[in-house]
């Protein structure tokens, strides 16, 4: 466990994240680009850039990686990237007659760019704090980063979602250590902004599969500790 918090690193990370968010969301900087997908990704790149900056400048080792604590990167790659892309794009084809692979993949990448910062750095750096305070700070900074300060029930609900997300995605980070896993859970909110019948079913399927796999993996790990063998995947 970390013993000290590098507050200068946190200020540096958040300053970069906020500046990038402001430039890409509150100015016409991206108007010169023709690709809507590239524009979307650039709007979420700030936390990743801020985290990469502090990792290099302050020599902070990232807590999360692509593979995490899985034996092979192929497992989280398939479960948390390929599977949701195929499921959502395939369902869209059946319902609407189109394969939105690029859009679906972009949403997951967008979630990844955010998670490199929020869970990959900030949550890790605040680890010495009590868990409840850690969650509150991460969620609050995450909320402010969106630069939407309208006093409304929608924003209050959004803050509640970020608090719940900071707790839940944090659990996933602890369990898997994988950026792919936390990015996938993060992306669920972006996938299903409109909750029709199909969207609810897809959300439940993805959550059920992922949570079931995490629970089974945890039980296998506990069993392996008792038997002295390794059964992790």
C-alpha cells in the first residue's frame, strides 16, 4: 500500500485533464476535423494524457495494465473488448440492419482513455485515504471534469452514478488489475444513454456475464489458495 500521496502529481494530472476537456468541449478547436469518431475520442483524452505525464515526470508506476492479473492478455481482450463489440454491433444489425463496429469500439476506447486517468492513476494515488473518501474525491473530480454545472436533478443523478461507478469500477480494478476490464465497465454508461427494451437486455446480459466471470474467478482463486495450486486464467 502507498504510504504518501503525491499531491503535486495529482494537481498536474488534473490540470492537464481539465485543460484538454475545456479545449475539446468548450471551444471550436476540433471543428477542423472531419471524423466524428476522432472528435469523440479527443474529448475524452485528457485523463490519459494527464496520467501519462505524471507517470513519466514523477516516475509513478501504473497500478493497472492491459493484461492485469490474468495469465494471458487474450482473455480480458476477448471478454471485455471483442465480446461487447460483437454483441452490441450484432444486435444493432438485427434490429436496425447496420454494423456500427467503429462506433462501438470508439465508445470502449473512450472509456479506456478516461480510466487510464481515473482508476489507473488518481484512485491509485489516493490509496492511503479511507476508501469512502477516496471514492468521494475521485467521483467529485470526475464530475467537475465533465464541465457541466447546471443545477438540475439530471446532474444530481449523474453525480450519484459517478459515485456508484467509482465504487464499482474500483472493485473491478482491484479484482482484475486490467485496464480493459475497467474500461468495459466504464463504457456501459456510454453505450446505453437511451434505455429502450433492447438496451436494457444488452446491459443485463453484459453485466451478468462479466459479474459471473469475476465471481467464478474469485472463487477459483480462493480455492487455489486452499489447495496450494494455481487456477487463475
